[in-house]
């Protein structure tokens, strides 16, 4: 009977069978039936993959059926996975449902899934999406959901992101604060330099390391002197991080001494141009000098950061994977 039902739903007009599929999803989630991988994938595929992005009412009703289901803990993972299948293309109506989930869903795992789905269907450059992420970063009760929000805000050309991330540097959870520091730098906002520089005096080595990383990922000239100053940090790993960042950015292999790097910067700073990888790629395509879009910069940057921080264990490896 289940196979016949699947076939009937598959060949029926999507809009005519939308209420039935939505009802099946709602009851299946509530009963925990969607823990069965095959059932979940097939039903959700009919809602999300088979329909086009133009079937807005259909897609929205599908997401609504999931969001209204009061799920037991055993089926939270199934709901989160189903949300992901319902994304595809820019879809503001579905995005609104994800935004509602962020503020109303009691399960942190479902809120986290809704957050990830939201940024897939609507860019963070969208003001409403950015505001939802900022509210989550500020107010969500779960530290890992706040952490995901901080990761999502690591985008350029969204003026709302930097002020929110600056506030999040004081988050009571140290890993949310660490992620916020790196994300703040990745916005490329000029306002990021001062708070990140101040963090170089933080008593927690994780915050100082995140500050160095954030400053480096900002690709701002004004961020280089603070990174140079970190060569004198009391912690050898922070000094090592600063040295690798400087070598990666400047393409200079000099000893990790403040005097040497300060002399170099004094000499070149007026004419020195610093571009982030996206800008380098854009210029390489426009002007045809692909050789200058040095892929090793980001590779070295990522590798050395993982090497420095993961050696201290804890939660940092997962944090870096997100960034």
C-alpha cells in the first residue's frame, strides 16, 4: 500500500496533492516515522526537489507542516534533515518560515537546521536574513546555535554584521566569542580592527589566537601592525600563529621578530596592496593575470590555523571546520 501511495503522489499534480503530502509529513514526523531514512527522503523529495522554485505556496505549506509538528526528541534529526531537502534557489516565502523557526522552535537542533537552511535559500546580504541571524546570535539560549549564527555572519557587504559580531565578542560561551572574532575579521569591515586589536590583550589564549586570525582574514592594511605585535605574545602558539599569518599575507619569509617585521612594514606600507582571495580572483579574471591569484595563501592560512589551535584540543577543530 505504501508503494502505491508513493507512485500516486509522484505522478499527481504537485499542487493538488500538496495538502496530502503535507499531512503525511506532519503525522509522520509527530509519530517518529520519518526516522526511517527512505520514507523521509522520498516524501520530502516530492515536496522540495520535484517542485520548482515557482511553486511557492506548495513549498511554503510543506515547510509549515514540518514547523508546526511538535516532534519528540527522537525525530528532531529527521525534521532537521527534511528542512534541508526543502531548499533550492532564492525563496523568500520559505525563508520566512525558517526565520520563524529560529525564534519559535524549542529544539536547538531544529533551530540549527533551520538556520543552515535559511542561508541556503536567502543570502545573508538580505536584510531580513541578516536581522534574523543577528537576533539568533544575541538571544538564542543554545551556544552552538549562536555559534552557527556567528559563522553565517562572516560575509562582506552586509553592514549589519560587524556591529553584531563586535557585541558577540563578549558572549559568555568562549567558543561563540572565538568564532565571532574570526567572523568579524572576515567581514572585512574597517571597524573590526580596533576590537580585534584589543583582544590581543585578552587573558584567554583562544581569544588572542582568534584575534590574530580575524585580523589576518580581514585583509586590511591597518590590521598588519597588530599582527606584528603578536609576535611578542607570551604564548608560543600565538606567536607562531602571528608569524605564519604574516608570511602567508606578505609572502616574506623572515624571522619572527617584531623589529624585522616592523622595519619591513615601515618600508613598504605606502605602496603595499593587500587583496582578499575573492578580490584577487576577480582581478585575475578581469585583467588576465591568473598567476597572481595565489591559491597557496588560503591553503597555508587554513592549514597553519588548524595546526596551531587543534594541538590544544577541545572544540576548536569543529569551530575551524565551520569557518
